[in-house]
């Protein structure tokens, strides 16, 4: 799962309930800074309880492939076997577009990428 901003809300529920054994579920949460991370205590508890992983990618969006934490190489490192997983993406439109592009470049088939964007 890949969440950005308020996109964590539906993915938090999936993180807790999606089938998968220890080591099979990973949540990557993108935020500008630690103060924007919501549900942190809950996410840490869920991860520990079910043997899942949670990664926080904090910082402003950079320029270029290496500066941006949502690049294909970085995502592939964070999630071993990424190409074989279904990926749920939820966040602001720019972030979900960027994440979907990076996932495709990392070799994840389109049919395995499920996304939702939030706008206000």
C-alpha cells in the first residue's frame, strides 16, 4: 500500500484487514514532515501485531528521479518482490499519478495497481 496525505484514511483500514501473513503486507506512507503523519501509533501497533512493515517517506518532493522517494528504484528496495504484489495507492492526484508511473516503471502490471485520488 502506498498512501499520501489524507489517503492514509482508507489505507489504514486495509493495512489492518487485508489478508496476508507476517512479512507479506507493507505500507509506505508519504508525508512532508513527521507532524503530517496521522495514525502513527495505530499503524505501528498494526504492523507489530500482524508482522507487517510500515515505511515513512518524509520530506518535500525533490527534483529528479533520485531525489524523489517515490521513484521505481526506491520503491523496489522498500518492497521486495514488488512486481508480484497488488498495490493500493491513495492520496492527492499528483502523488497518485507519480506513484502509478513509478510502479509501472518498476515492473508492476497495470492490473495490479489500484488507485484513488483525493481532491478538496
